[in-house]
């Protein structure tokens, strides 16, 4: 019997019922749901799982206020989907000073942000020491900021530069102030699509191995998935399977966050892209398949605000962040921007009560009365002014306008 014939024998309605009731589904069943379950039924099953998991607070959807701080665009890894990096010897390379980074942290605190995502290229000179210095400086001045940053790819790179093991690198940057890993660099974990789009990155197995080391050291993370660079449906589900298997052992992934490839200013040139429907199907199948991952995050940044609202009805319980600064996917064409007032409005109009959350998902402020909504119009997602033009986002982003 062929694989397709195997899939054809799966009773989609029965699998949906079992998954909606909390039963574990196999990768083959997940693939068949992803390929052929009616979209509305898939969403209803995923939403049932979400409501049961969050019984008592199922009326709430969360968001966070954070800032991406991009410390350098110099990168030796040259991923084909990336519009942010510049080769290290290029005249487009920039690196932010520590003073500049601390100023951006100060602005984040001033605007009510609770988290920073330190995100940049694989600089040929930045080993463990660079991150130790920067994280300890940030924590010294802003102990209230959670450093939710980096991922296994950065660990692999910095460990190589410093000549230490991944475990030692993680121990040291954790001791210096890193609170949790953002799980960047997962892209697609199966070998074929990963090699096709990021041939110089570590393998998917190695990415997971490093995350497992981190989890075992008490450093939790989120997990991500880049959709739309030509991977097959089966490879998308295999990505989920690889994450679920590690999660069964560690429990260290707090959330799963799929997002879609952006087509501008990169080597792949947008020859393939994921549709909004593929994205929503992934949100729903992820909620059904990842029965061991607490949170599924919807995205408005790469898919648009309406798709973000819809994701809250397809299994997502969180709508990501008001990102005070973002330059990476913006360089590749993600043009969506939002602000605190609009984020609250988006969630409310999706039929949920908005709540600002912490990195670890505790509710900080539940906006259950519109009359008491925060009105700080400075809390806006900023993009670099040149992020959309030529890639390699410009360093001179001004965040706070003087008004
Ligand atoms: S995605 Fe990250 S590792 Fe890949 S080229 Fe861009 S900055 Fe470098």
C-alpha cells in the first residue's frame, strides 16, 4: 500500500472528533487533517482543544509588549530567505554599540515593554563573551526586562567562535542574564527543505539537540516554523513531529509560533509562498497535534491583522506582540504594523478579552473594561525606515517621536 493510500484510509471526521476530545493524533493523521479536513471543522476542533485547555480563562487572548533589538546584520550563514543580513565584509554591515542597545532597552521600559528579543546575524567575531557582556550590562541596568532571545543557531555559532561546548555556552549566557530562548532559527527542521533554504545552518536534529540541552539546564524556549519556502505538507508535519518528540522528553517549549516567509530582497525571490489558508490550517493542526505544548501564537506581522484575528478561532490563544522595533521580517517585505490600542481592539473584535502577558504567559493586565484601556499612543510597532527598500535594515531607527 502506498503512503497516499494509507492516508486515504484515515477517517478525517473520526480523527477530528478524537483530537477535539483531547486524544493524541499520529503524524499521518495530522498530515491528512492538514491536507483534507474541511477548514471550518479543523478550526472548530482546534478551538475546542484551546477552550478546554484554558477552561475558566478561555475568553481571554494575550499579547506582550516587547522590542526586538537587532545588534548586528553581519552574518556568515547567508540563509536564502533572509533579507536582513549582510556579508561580514560588505559596506552594508552595521553593529550597534552597547550604549545604543541600552538606550533601546530604556525606551522599552518607558513604554511598558517587559521583554527584549536580542536578534542578529552570526557575526564572525561574536562568541560567548559578546553575549555575556551585553546580557549582564542589560540586566544590571534593567533587571525588570526579560531577555527572551536567540536560539540554537546562535548558540551553535557562538560556541564555535569561543571554542566551547553548546552546554557551556548556554550555562554562561544564562548566568549572564538570558532568561529564555526565543527559538529562532528553527526555520524548517527536516533535512531537505532546511538544506534548500539554509545550507550553512546546523541541521534540524542539531537545532533540537541544543534546545534539549537548554531545557535540561532549566532554560525554556518557544519554538517556531517558517512556512512557504517550497516545503511540502509532509515536511511541515514532520517539523511538528520533531518538536513534539523533544517536548515529550523535556516539556521546555512554551509555545509554537508558525510564521510565513516574506518574499522581498532575498535569494528565494518569493517564488513560493504560503497562503493565509495554509497558515490557518497550520495553526489548527498544530493545536491538535502539539498536545504537549501549552501555547499556540497567531501572527499579524507576516499574515496580516485579519488572519491574526482568525487564528484566535483556529486554536491560537495568543496574538504575539506589539513589537516596538522589528527589522528582520520587515526587511523581507512584512509591512503590517500595529500599536497597543489597535492590538487591544483587534483581540476584542475577535470576540476575546485582551490581556497583556508576561514572557511566561501570566496575565499582567486584563482589559475587561474598554473604559480603562491604556491609551499610550507611543506604543507602536516601528519598522526601520529603510527596512522595506533594500534589505539589511538601517541602524538609525528613531523610536520615540517628540510630541
Ligand atoms: S536568518 Fe539569521 S542566520 Fe540566516 S542569514 Fe539571516 S541573520 Fe544570518
